[in-house]
């Protein structure tokens, strides 16, 4: 009989007296990696919060039990739970940088953690952390220790969190969407580091994720969650290779795969021409070239994919196209007119023709205003519609166009799901019926189901309106199924550019090959 470290039996829990999860039952074996997979809103995070039992999570257990190493977690006192968390039960959060003090050095925060759990003295603690850094391939330990979280990339912060967990030598690690906002290269690294964590510490891992590909590579067993319930559970290969439930089949079918299905439009007129674009930043006494000598062209109806890992310069490039950031060198010509020389009035006219959808839709809306109020401002600023009734009718039309009920526009951004919020952001970008839509990592933090629906929506918008689009992503598999041409970036430079079928099937650059390999792995 398998030894278990965690057991959930008929657990029902939720908020404000309402069930969010119902009759959840599973166990995690000693040294096992168990993945809980489902789309946003399926209840995965509520399961994790119920296990942690922190008052700030505001989750209430209504029925069932949670047993950890023979102890009923629902019956622990605050002091007992405090002693348990960190020592035996560690959590690696979706965005570790937000769980740390952003302006305090890693060294001090780590030592405070070790002191609070009465572990080694400071020197032994730091030596243990340096050893953990080496094991997970994180070089220059002292430089990292002397950095604040905001000075590190998302991937670096995630690796620091894993190293800290390794030093604590917990019995169970709760990993909450640890790769959702990382590029494919960092995703592959994190997968390898979790395996190292299990081998080095013998820890069990409960992985909560919407990334079914991640689960397929790392988990021993997997449970599929849908609308607060587990609909399928078993050994990973059995569940994913021979799914029984219709939702599991749908989830698997939504995972993007490498394919080249969109030929380049046969248009000779290039309405957007970018050449020798360069952007520099001065940090302390150093000058960093975030974008260096990048150029490309775009035809009417063409979809260009820009891919690369975090820090490659993709977002900096996209913001320069609309002059949200000034350009240091180079040219951006929109139907022959130089964008870099435009004044405010000219840019206002440009924004009627070109719009952007940002990576995190929630932060692109005013949190204190209902979505409809924000969209009214956009309609009045970018179109000739001024009367409230006319404006609201147009907003309802746009909501329908992106597959949302108009009533959702009367909610605040934080009252709808991530996928719905992203659709609302697209609706707002369509207000002026733009000729060009720039999507900056518009699907990176979404589950595969929401991601597939957003990709389908963008395809239909391009097809129906002959709109051009620049789709920026770290997921080359998603780009391959959506775009006509692909531009690959690394360290601010364009390392490869051409038709999607050539880039996918016959890449010439070694970095492009690495991206393709990482995509098939993750």
C-alpha cells in the first residue's frame, strides 16, 4: 500500500457560505508529483487555499477533511499551523516577486525566514542557499542575494523561490501556477528544477496548473478539475493518452501544437515599414540596448508573430510602434508617414487606426470604474458617437462581437474572469475599427481553453475585417497556428524572420531551434 503525505476526503469549501469546490477527494504519495489541472475558475486555487488554511485566504471548509502526515489540518490552532507552514509545508506562488518585499534584498528576506523557523545560524543558512542555487543552475549567488525582487526577471524570482524551498527541506510543496507567466525556455528550466527538488529533498509536490503540457512532463498522477469538481483522475499517461471525460478531451484538444497553416498574403503594398529600430535604457552607469537594429514589413490582412523569451525586447518593440516609448534610432513608417516624427495630434489620429491589447487586461482597465464606463470614454474619444444611447448600443455590439454578453460590461474588471477581461480589452481596442491590432502577450497568463478561444476570436476578426495584426508571444506553437510570418528575437535583435512554414519546418538560427525544442517539451 502506498504511503501518503496528504489526503483530501470529500472536501467542500468556498466563500461567503457558497460552495466553490464540491466533494474533492485525492491523495499525494510520499515523493510523488501530483498535478491538479483545469481552466481558470475551476476551483484549483480554492483547493490550495483550503490546504494552507490562512485566514487571509478567506476560504471556509464546509464538509470533508484534509489530513497531512496524520494530522487533520482543519483542526489545527493558529500557532500549530504557523509552525507547520514553511517547516513541513512550503508554497511556491504563481508570482514569487509579489510574495516578497519588492524593495528589500533577497538576502535579508531569506535570513528572516530561516530565523523565524529557528533553523541554522546565518552563515550556515546562506551556505545552504548557495548550494541550492548551484543545484538548480543559478549562478552568481551573491549577486542574486544582493538584488531586490524587482531587479530580477520572473524566471529568476521563481528559481530563487524554489531554492528557498529546497533549503527548508519540506515534506510537501504546494506549487501554484509556477510557470503561467514564464516563457517556454524558463518553463523547461522550472520543470527540470522541480524534478531536482524531488530528488534532492524527497519532497512530495502538489502542482496546481492550467498548463496540461507541463503536467504531462512532470506529474506522476493528474486530476482534472471542472466547475469545482474532479471529473477524471489517475496516472498521467493513462488520463492524457486515453481520456474518458468529454472535458478532458476538450482540454487536450485546446493545447497549441507546432503547425504552419497560414500562408503569407500576396500583397505587394506594405503599409507598415519598420527599419533599424533601436531603443536604449540607462541603468546606473550602464547603457542597455533593449532593441537593436530591428526591421520588418506588414501587409494589409497579414498577421506577424514576434516570439522570444522574456527580456528579448518584444514588448519594448511593440510599444515603440505606437510611440508609447520614444525611439532612439530607426524608422517606423505607417502608409508612408513617419511615426517617430508625429506630434500629439498626429498620434491621436494614428490611434484611430492602430490599437494595442496589453498582456494583463486587468491592469489596463481602471479598477474603480465599470467596464462600460471605460469603454464609453474610448468610444467618445475615438469615434464620432457622442450620445449615451448610441454609445451604449455600440458597446453592446462590440461585446457581442467578442463573444461576451453585454451585461458583463456593467461589471468591474475584477468581477469577471481573466479570459472575459481579455475579450473586453479586445472589444475596447476594436472601438475605432482599427487597421492594425497589436497584441502584446495577450494570452500568456490564460489557461489553454481561454487561450484557444481568444486565438479563434483573433483569427475571425482578421478574416472578417482584413485587419492586420502583430501578435507578440513567447509561445511559438501558438504563433505558428495563428500567424503568416514570424520574427524571432533574442537579446534585442532579430535573429530570424520569414514565412511561418519556413521558420517552423526549416529554421536556420540555433536559437530558433532551441525555442522549437522547448515548445515541444513544454
